[in-house]
């Protein structure tokens, strides 16, 4: 499944990332919608969910995220909706870890 979030805030360290494998962080923007896929091995065998997917969160709850590869690139987002069938665009598409 996938979860759509609206980015509420992000640290300035995201925009300053220059390493080739992490350049995608430069494209994160406040107010943009991102789509995050829950796939193995991040999915829990017990709950069949990914940690941090906001399953029990109310719509206005602010959730925290952190980018793998640069723990200083972090921020907050709000869950918009969960999609059982993923159709995430290639841009602004991420995977839970």
C-alpha cells in the first residue's frame, strides 16, 4: 500500500545535499504532496504495516520523517490518505524503511 503526505516542514540540510545517491533530497519542498510505498522488508510481519505510516493518526496530526542517508534531512508531514493500490508518480515517490 501507499500513503500520501503533505510536507509541512523540512530542514535546510535537505537542499544542500550534493552526494549523487542523495540528490533527490534537493527536490523536497514544503507544501508538496509525496507518495510513500510500504513494501518488504519494511513491512512488519505482525501488523502488515510500515512503521510511521500514520495509520492511527488523525488528519491534522503532524508526523515526523527523516531521510535515509542524511539524518540531518528531516521534517514533518500530515497524512492525506492511504491507497491500497499504489500509483505513485516517479517524482516525489518514496519508500518506508
